């Protein structure tokens, strides 16, 4: 057990109310924190401003409260923390690890074609480093800021060594590896429209909030290597990662706000919690809610401190 050093968090984007899938991640992170005797924080990830829906943050706070999932400190809003993100970007610029890029998608396609390949990843193009290599047009348009993934870190003795070939041990998925330079290339920290990217804000806030354990949906697992690389570049500690099973919709795709997942029906919070607990492999409880949460916490603690039951088969 991690004891009093444990700090966990739930970090929803206010693009829609919580649905059955997001409650699974919320419950898993809450149970993990409680079973470890740790603290549990709530962070509203509202930096992707075009997709943020006004008022949804308050809905999420109320939904969690109705489910008995109360954070141990007042929630923080990422939209109020831009000075932290700016400072991190400036640190990376000063280290020569971040550079401006004004490539359009078309520019990147052309550059990749010139190299004889069209490497794509989840429909994202692997950035070939054109602006870092001085191969692109002058920076006439508004620029994004990208992080270098081609440098072995060790320059001034201040940074840990190693390349962006990242390995880590996910508490549920086991040993993981990704060569970030090969898989995604130099990735964006701040978009040309000024929005901060998920990678940067999560890394900065996890460190600023002292997060020791990240428990989140498996759809986010693919970001972990990029975040560990960024943590190394910024000299920040690397939390432990646990990625939860996903709730799939009728079409087999991950249930999400984007594919029309219904907002949680909180006429019966216990029913919503029982459905979420079932995804994690835990038996239904009869309530009331605080008693159900205490029963699941005891089960997690009794079964190795994993918020997913050991008898649950691994997700594909
Ligand atoms: Zn570029």
C-alpha cells in the first residue's frame, strides 16, 4: 500500500455530462485512492476550449457528489492555470527542447510523401520534424509548439539520460513500450490557435498537484509514453499508471460523448454505481451509497489494492 503519499485524481473534460463510461474511470480512481488510504482530487480539464460546454463542469461536480464521490480538496480548473503551462513551455524552449512549427496537415503529408512513406497513427500523421530540420517554409503563419523527441536527454547534467524510447509498467496492462520518436514524432504542446494540448496540461498538473497514481480509461493508455517523455524533459516525477477497462457501446466502440453516450441517470445513483462496479468486476451492492462504496473499497483492499477485480479477464 502506498499509504499517505498516495494522491490520485479524476480529470474529466467538460465536453458533456458524465456517462456510464466516465463513471467507471471516476469510481476506479476513487476506489484506488481510498483503498490505499490516499487523497483523491478532481481536476476539470477545460483547456480544449472549442469543445468545452458551459455549465457542464458544475453538472459533473454534482453527478460525482450524487454518487458519493467527494474530492478531498476543491476542484481545480485548467483554464485558470495557463501561467503554469506557459512556464513549462518556456522551460522547454530555454532547454532547446521545444520549437515553433507552422506546418499544416497538408505540409506534413507532403513532407512524409517526400520521405517515401505515409506513416499514420490513429489517423494522426507522424510528424517528420520538418520545422526542427529547417525544411519547411518560414514561420509566417501562427505557430504551434512541438516537443523534440529526437534528442537523447543528458545535455547539461540537469536532465536524466535516455531517449524517447519509453518503457513503463502499467499496473493493470503490465510492461509497456513505445518509441515516441517513431510512433508519433515531435508532438504538439500548444496548438497554433493557442490551446494547450492534453499532453502538456496533464503532465504539468499531475506534477503540480503531487499526483502519485494515475487511474484512467484504457483509451488514454497510448498517451502515457509521450507524458513520461515530457516528465523527463521537465525533470518531473513519473506517477504510477493504471488503465481501466472501457465500456463499449452497441457498435463495439468505446462509449463516449462523441458517439452519443447518454448522461448518467442519477435518479438512482446506486444503480449507476453498481453498473460501473460491474465493469470493474465487483459485485452489486444494495446500498445506501456510502455503504456500497465502503464495501467496494474493502474488496479492493482485500484483493491486492487493484481497482479492477483480479478475476476480470484482461481487455483486448
Ligand atoms: Zn512544422
